[in-house]
C-alpha cells in the first residue's frame, strides 16, 4: 500500500507503535517520489486524502494512475483522517485479515474527472507562451491546467514550468505536472510536435481565472 498524506501527518504516522514498514507513506509535497514508488512497486492500493485529491496536484496524480499502465492497476481509496485510517488498518492486520481485503475509505467515483471540470478558455495569440523555456502553442487554459503543443517530447508525471507573458506586468510563471502527452504529426503550416495536458501545482486559481478572463481570445 502507498499513502499520500498531509506533511504534518507523515511523521506522526511513521512514529506510531507497530507501524507497518511495508506501507509507504509520502507527504503531499513529495508526491513525485510517491509516483516513482508506485511505478516501481505497483501496489494493490493507493490511499489519498480527500482534500489532496481535490487539489490540482492530487488530480494530476489520480489521472496518471488511471491512464498510465506503467503504474499498474492499483485501487484508489479516499480517506478523511490518515492517522485514524492507519489505526484501523493495523487492527485488521492483527486479526490476520489479508492486506487487500476491504478497508475503510471510499473508492474513487466512476465519474471522477478531477480538475478538468474547470472552464477552459482560448487565450489571445498575443500572449507569449513557453513550456520549459521552449516557445509553445497554447490550445486552452483554465485556472487548474492547460493544453499546449510543444516541440519537445513530454511524459506523464514530468514536472514542467509554464510561462505566460502578455506583457511585463501580467506575466505569470507556473509549475505544473504533465497529465498526458501525445505525438502530433505535422499539418498545414505547422511542424510536428507534442500535444500535452498539464495540471498546475498549487497555483492561485483566482489569479489564473482573472488572467483567463482578461486575455481570452475575442469572440470566445
């Protein structure tokens, strides 16, 4: 099992008497390390706090787990209180119940779509867009993510930096995680590239929404 919990809960969980060292616990700020562990170990279950899964970073992780076969077929469970949850798991273990038996927590809803529910906007072409320093074409933008075409190859789970510069005063620099990537062949007037979907990590959604409203393309 792999658990992703709030930073403040991690040390408390690991210090509990009888803590099962086979359970890997990662802080939300170490979510990329958690993804590496999931890809390497392919656990039967990944447990995530409900508050984290509702964030842009948590949504990106869930999307990776659901769409990238390299992470295996882990069941995703949502919980409210990590410390209470682990206490229940420990009690079940003492009773000899198998680790993959039903445990408290809620399965991810079948219709979960993460932060993709946010409205997306077509942005004015005058806004300069760079992804990891490379000039890129912005397809659409929302307060939680973006879709772009870049000349550089990207992979799911990769951390990237997005720069939006309509002018000096309103320039924005954002850290994001690649949710998906697909090769896009050359078309009329455009060379081949990679279409990518990214989720912003801890971005100011209110500020981004204002940016989208201000620089949305005319007529959209």
